[in-house]
């Protein structure tokens, strides 16, 4: 062993020596990376024709759903006025809420206040062959009870709107995590050549509005070509979709080709995935100049169809109009369609607010389900309806506060068990007590219905494997047909 030489050591760590010697290491690292990619390509399973245009070459599980429509009731609808009937809570209405339920529990705005039980102001009735209890606020959805898979035992970790939305969409409150739609688009690609694979539409009710940020459909650490694209719900869905005056299609095509050539030269110098995104988005924008006007041409929709959805005017910014747009997007191969309706944050006047919000969405949601079923699309379209959390069984003035320990959502189509209720909350609707479903479990279930093992859809970022479900989650077999 050579004796330690402090002079030689000092010389060995200077900048010039480091750069000269690190070149060999960088070369070795680059060779190793290329070799590993070649080996991975040689040993990867053969692609299954027609399964995916994304990162996955073959399904991990049987494929039940090809696309997702997420009807996001932003603000947190009360489970106690929608799908979770609690006669004992109504009996206790106005009385002190039993302290054993809430001792040591996290409350949003009711901390250190006198807690009083607030029973549902609306009646429930049983519907369908399974006798699913549905609030009278939703007569149209009640007529679709045999298509619904109601989960009454949802639970989340976040009690404030923005972080709860982030958790419901990305499985994390850490900024920069991809949304569920971005994961689906990354893993499976899009079946649409002329439209983005992940499209978002928003609408708002007259009360209970909460802001919704673009963070909720971000691609996070994935390349930006996987992010959701917000379409305008009123007027033109996409701004500046037409060419400026004096610019013809052939000229536009030449501009696109030259931009692609220049970006290709840049891509040869760097491995930045955003360069490929720019090229793809230029091409997509060019194709959308013909596909979007056709998408927005509702003249082929019959008056009976418009009446079924409850549409007063196509493109009026309503949830009803967006639901019909969602069906048209699904027909055109869009992988993930997300409709936000901002109308459910009822800290006060829950009676008036819930009635209005339910009128906004009940008829259109039922019409969408029926429309998909009649067109043979419900079997492979997974529909999710629900908010970021529920509401307290304790009153907050004339409303209810945020609640995370128990709330309801429903699934329909896409391999979900039809005419089924999964799980339950306690007798007062405070806590999920049987067959509890966490948000990670819901995500794992959605991915499983799409043929994806949630453990195996991930990307390496800063030395960690990032996935939608993090290190938790399991598919809920009880809601899968």
C-alpha cells in the first residue's frame, strides 16, 4: 500500500485534474446507460397489438376500461345528502353530537365549538334491483341505480380544498407530482390522433364555488406533453384555432416542418424531453385546426339528446353541455376526460346550495351514463363521480364543515360492479367503519381496471420511483365486476 502523499492528494483534487479524469467516468456512465437501454429493449416483453401507445407494452391485468371520465364535484358534496342515509343522525338533529366520536379528531373550522348533530334535510328512497338508497335530490341518477357502484366508505388525508384536490388527483400533496390523467396518458397513450389525450372542462354553480388550479391536471415530473389541456366551456373550446388572415394551410404546414427540423437539430445536442413535446404540440395544434371545429359541431345531435342532458344552449358553459362534450370526446378516443363542477362548498345554506348543485348535475350525469350505455361505450368507459372529501354530520350554522373520515363516491361502467354498495360509515356518518377505501386504493383500483398494476407504472425521479399510489394502495376487489 502506497504511503499517503498530501501534495499528490492536493494536486489530484484540483479542477483541471477532476475534469480530465471525470471524462472517463462520464463516458463509462454513458456507455452503461446505452447498454442498459439496449438490454432492456432486447429483454422487454413483446408489445400487445392495440393495447397501448404509451410506455407500457402489454397489460399487467385484464383490461376492463379504455378511458376514464372523472366528474369532479369540487368543494366536497355532503355524503349525508347524496348516497349515505343516516336515520339516527336525523333523530339526533339539533342535539349535542356524541363527544366519543370527535375526541382528538381533526376538524377544519369546528375546532373548540359546541358540536350539534345535523340530520339530512332530504329523504332517501331505495332504487333499482339492489335497493340502493339515493337522496331525493337526485331523481335522475336514482333511475340509473343498477349501473352505479357506490362507495360509502371513502377516506382521505387532507382537510383543506387545494391539498385535498391535489391528493385526489395526484396521490400526493407534494407539488410536481403527475395527475391521474397524466399517468394514464403516459402509460397507455391516446387513441385520438387529432385531439389531446387528456382534456379538462370546468363549470360552476350559483353557490359553494371553490377555485380549481391547473396544478390538478399537471404532468408534474413527467414530460409536459402528458399534462391535461383545459378546453373552454363557453364559446370557442380552444382560442386561436384558426389561421390568421392570409395564412393558408400549406404555408402553415411549411412552418410546422421547419420548426420540427430546427427542434430536431437541438434534440441532437441535448436529451431534453421538452423538445419532443414542442414538436408534438406543434403537430397536434395543426391537426386540431380541423378536428376541433368538427368536435364542436353539435348539429348531428338530435333535439331529444339535448333535452335528455338538459342543455338549454350548446356551449353555454354548463355542466350539462360539458357532459355531452365528454361523450363526444370519449367517442374520439380521448383517454382521460375530467369535468370540474365548482358548486359544493356548503358551509352555510346547505339546503339551498345542495338543491341547486344537485339540479346542475343530476340530469346530465344520468344522461351521460345512459348515452354511453346505449352506444355500447359504458362497458369500457370508467366513470367516477365525487369530490375531494365529504361534510361533517355536525352542523356549521346552516351548513356543514369539511370532513375526511368518511364520504361517498360512485363508479359506473368500465368493469365496476353495477348495482352495488361497498362499505359503510358508522350510524352517524362520521367515520368509515367497514371496507374502508383510501384515495390510494381508489387510484389502484382505477389503474387495475385499465389493465395496470399500480406498482409497475412509475418513473425514476431524483433517485426515487414516483408512482400515482406512492408506497400505499391496493385494488378494491369488492368494487370490481
